[in-house]
C-alpha cells in the first residue's frame, strides 16, 4: 500500500564505479599475541590483606554478591533503604509528581492502556502492581511501566470524498484544535483520502504547515478508508520518531473503494505493532444502511487497536471530541512485558489487561486486542542459506 505524494521528483542515476585494487601475495599471517586475563583492579582505599590481623567482617546491612563480577559497576552494594521496586530486573521509580516510570532497552510487547471507572472517568493514579496482563490466556510478568505525558507521532486522516465538501471547514478546525491540545513535542502528518490517499504534509509540529496540508483537498471521488489506514500505518512505521503512535480518522461514510478489506487493514496495523486508532464518524445523514455499515467498521477498527470511535449527532460536536481524544492520548499508561511464548513462533496473539485498585469499583482497561508476532530469523549461516527467512506477513 502506498501513500501518493503530490510532488514529482526527477530521478538522477549515478553510475557506480567499481575500483579493483590488485595486491601482491599477502604476507604470511602471524598469530596475535596471547591475551592474559585482566587483573582485578584494586578499589580506591582498599587495604591489602594482612594474615596477622583479624579479618574484617562485611556490613550485614548491605547486600553483596559473594562472587565479584568482571564489571566493577555491578559490585556496588545494595542497601534496603535505597531499594526501588523491581520488576523482571528493571526498576520502577515514583517521581516527585507521583508518576511511575520504568524503562528497559530491550524488545518487548508494549501496550498503551487507557483506564476509566464505571462512569467513564479517566483514572490516572494507578501503580504497576494494579495491572494484570494475559497473552493467549497465560499470565505475563510486567517488565516496564510508564505513566506520563510522552510525545506521540500522529497521523490525521481526513475523508476527501464529495460528501465532505460542506464539512471540511469544521473538520479541519477540529483537527488543528486536537494538535494544539496535544503534547507540544508531538509530530503529525496529514493524509487527505478519497479513492486514494495523499500525504499532503509530512511529520511536523508546525501548526501553519498542518493547516496548509488540511487545506489541500478537492472533495471528490469515493472513499477508501482501509487503504488509507494501512498506508498511514506504514508511514508511521517508516518515519515516526516516537514509539507511541496514533491515527485519527474523520469520515462521513462507509468504505466503498479500498482494495484491502477491513480485516486486512486491521492486521496491517497490528502486524506493525502499530498505532492506536481513533475514529470520528459523521454518520447523521439520510442513509441508515450505509451509516450502520460505517459505524460497525469504525468501531471494530478502533476497538481492536485500543482506541475509541465517536459518532457525534452534529458537526458542531467535532471540536469537543477532538479535545477528548487529546486528553485520552495524554492520560494513557504504557505497560510492557516479554512474552512467555518462544520468540521463534509467529502468528496472532490475543492480549487482555485488567486493573484493580483500592478505592475503585470496576475499572475498564482499553488497549489493543492482540498483535501479530514476527518470528526470529535463523541466525546460523548454514541454515539461513538453505531456508528462506520466516515471516508472518
């Protein structure tokens, strides 16, 4: 799937020059000098061992490894008073503002989670221990946790079909209000779509450039929502600078022109470990059958990716919905875990997250319903040469 660019480029072909350097007979190789194990450096202030004096006993309030690590930094004592809550070898810290943060620099499954109470109010004061995660029905151990307003990479997709002509002014204003209400470090791109999707503004935080991108529409043709979603997810995967990603779709009808099906579009998003999808369906027209079809598709697309679908009764409500979406994005928890399934296996994996905390009744966690895992490629040259790389795409 490809997002068309409205700019043409002139391709320049530069001939490659191959320079072959011919050398004489290489001199006989000599073995490198044998390396001796490095000696353990003596720590500053350390006293040499004296067998004539009593052995100094270690401080029992400090926890030392009995065998020193080759990495001197790993030999630092651990003190209970300075202990931090640990989860799978990573530290969860509570900052001065009450925000919990845990980061690990390893590959893991990351879930953006929105939590609301039984009245639909956002819940923002949960701890890592309040969450439970299951993959394919198997409990998982939380390896990372974050709850703070982090920048996101966002794609704004606006229906450019003929029926949107009289709605674009209000829709464009709402889209810009969403950006203004978002994290100042967010970056966004603009896609106007009808039967094709056009990238009318690449990633930027500049409101004027985004406004210019939204203004480049002609309101004609049919509606290819699924193709636009898949192409925009590819754009995020290729050029997004932030790991947290969002798509916002604004449309007034059902898809009637995509080459992809709804399920194929959802799979593409989930296969890229991709964005949370928010949808705004302006479905208050005079065609109830088409409106019902569009509503079901937008709900499935948003629900399966952890987002929300909105169906305002009038165009005047779009601005308030944009503010709600911005607030929702900025209030999410990010929960990470390492799957208990073998990394050599691919395929689709269902995900379920629950939250329980004292002082709250039933809590509802909204996150993606699952993801497509990509199996690890064979690393051994012999097996790699005889077998094509595995993929689940």
